[in-house]
C-alpha cells in the first residue's frame, strides 16, 4: 500500500514541495488540492502532484502526511474541518502562518494519535536576490541550500519528527529546530516588517503634496522599495498581521526607534558617523548573504537535528534521492 501525501495549497511553495517529493523513495502517492482550480491544474501539468483532489474531506481518511501550504488564517479552518477525519498516526505539517496559534488549533481539533509539526521552508541563496522579486514558478530546487525551520511538541513521536527532517533533505535544505514563539517573532521581523515598511513608504509618497512630481521622477530604487506591497492580496496581509499582532508591533516599535536614531544622525550633520552607519549596514547585509550562500551555520544558535535518523516506515516511504548531481 502506498504512503499517501496530500498537499493543500499549490502556489509556489506547495507546488515546489510537491516537485521535490518526486524524489522520495518507495511507493509514494502525491495528492493535491487548491481552491484555485487553475493552480491545481498547473500543479498536475508540471508533475508537482500525481492526482488532484476535488473534495479533501473524502480523501483525508487515507492520508499519512498532510502538508498545509495555505495562508495562516486558513489553517484553523482546515484543521477544524479535516482534523476529526485523519486516521490514527497521521502527521500534519504546516508550512505557513503563525506557529503558536497553529499549535493551539491543532491541540483543539486533532484527535489523540494525530500529530502536528510546524515547518517553515526558507528559499535557498540562489532565489534570495531575484530582482525584481516575484513569487515565480514552482521549482524543485527552490529551497536548495536553504533551511527548514521545525517547531514541534513533546507529544510528537520520534519517527514522525524524522518525516519532517527527511522532508528538509528532500528539499535539499538544512533542518533545524526552533521554538514556535521564536519562529513567529523572526517571521514578523524578516517577512512582515518589510511589507509594512514598503506600504508606509508608498503611503508617505502618495499622500505628499509633491506626489505629482514624485510620480514622474521616481525610478528603479523606489519601484524596488515599494514592490513588496503588491506581492500578497491586502486581505491576506491584514489577516496575517492580525494573527501575529503582538510580535509585529514589537518589531515595528524597534524599527521606529531605529528611524529616530537615523534621524538624529542626519540632523547632527556628522558626515563621518553617518557614513559609518551606512557602512555597518552594508557589511551586515554582505555577511548575512555570505552565510546564506555558503549555508555555513557552524557556531550559529541553531538546534541540531542529526539526533533523529531514518527508521522503519520513514526509510520505506520518505527516503530520498537527490535531484542534484552529487558527482
């Protein structure tokens, strides 16, 4: 009998995971569902899934692994409606949304013997600096040399944690464990905050008395800086912030403090200090990109995941063969 995996949400993230799962060893069947029928059709055409599912409730009883790749506000609905239907021993991996809330929902809606893991896939260095950044098409190597941030609970059996770790390996990403609240705070700082700043810059310019001139003279720099506003539908962005409001506000307070500091530097007319400030920012970014390109996190504060290996069911159904040429 095949090991059945269902992916709900077949945008770039979900479809890319589906493509990577094609490298799983054993008799693995990839099912997929998306409310957008066009995305579901595209996932079939590029072989990101083996079969499209019209009614998830009908198929879920046979699913061994569910991967949720949907906006955070939809996670609760899927867990509430599908939770009671999972077979015993099933694992749900949520790749998006607010992790602390997702664990609360899982605790409320999943019967005993069904397990939940939060895992955020982070794109690899080759995809970091696409200019202009666009979600683009699904790729099996989207997360190559990237990371898979894993949050779990003490109730999750070791062999099911191995599934999440092997998923990272199938993505050619490095798995590591992180506290769910810490993960929410990091996402607020690195994903949510840039979107807010992009929106604030656009508002500040559009509402300026000189916007007529701004529109004519604004060029590539302004276009890049405000581009994040259009990457997600406004309602989806608003729902995301609402779920993680406390942490987003804390990060926003931090950037406000930093802007005040920068303003004081500019007002002080100390050219050397301002130049040093900009050099430090440039060096910090260069160092980050260098670490990301090398995937060299030795000495970084990440919890190693090597303690859990491939055993039993995992070896049979979620072993992996890399699509990369290792020679």
